[in-house]
């Protein structure tokens, strides 16, 4: 039993030190359940709602819903609707990309539905906003692509930290709509 406890402690120490290594890019995951978030705005007439959800490392998620479509921002609401045109619902978790232990991007899944097309999903890659500088959509990846998660991480790692919202064009991979 003692050797098991030591192995668990060593594993936790290794994971902690790996996340803190300078320049190393890692991921952590947080749950996303709007029922557990604080509702910050609701418009009955336009049927839109905004929630502030717990994120990672003090960076909140701002989840917006309108007309059965969702958009998610990290850190700050960027004031832009960056979501596919189809009906959508967020997946149950958000992947946070970290460099030297600090978040620089999120990746989240939107499940798409609608009568005219079969259900599918997209992965949205977003840079993280901070006061005075909102984050935004960096890439949208068709969830049916082989290795869609690997592609989303690669696009986050290559572009999110230096992406200039309002100037740079977001990428679209596959039929992400």
C-alpha cells in the first residue's frame, strides 16, 4: 500500500513539473455545464442568454446562446458572434492549451443539428481575451475530419498566442459550418 501511495505522489509531482516546464505546451480540461454557471444576461424577446462559467487559472468562460446557437469566449466577451450558422450546443468540456503553465487558447466542440443536414460537430479554437484585448476565433475544424483534435491543437499552438483579432482571418478546415 505504501509503494502505491509513493507511486501516486511521484506521478502527481511529474505532472506538476511537466506543466511548469518553460515553453512546454500542455492541455488541461474543464467541465462545461451552463446549468452550473452564473447567468449574467437574459433577453426573453430575443431568446438570448449569457452565462459566466468557471474556466481555468482564473480565466472565465463566457457562454452565449441565441436562437439555439452557441458561442464561447474565454477571459473577455469579444462582442462578436463567432459560431456556425446551424443550430448548435456546446460539448461537455473545454480543452485549455497551456504554455509554461499559462492558458493561451481554448478548444471546444459544438454539436451541430438541423433538419436540412445530418448532425455533426465542429471544434472551435479561440485565443484568450484579457482586459483591453479580447480573444477571438482562430480556427474552426470539422469534427468529422480524421485527427480533428490533433489538428485543433496544432492550430491553437501555431496561431492563438500571436493571432490579431480583427486583423487576421480565422482558418476553416473541412466543412465546418
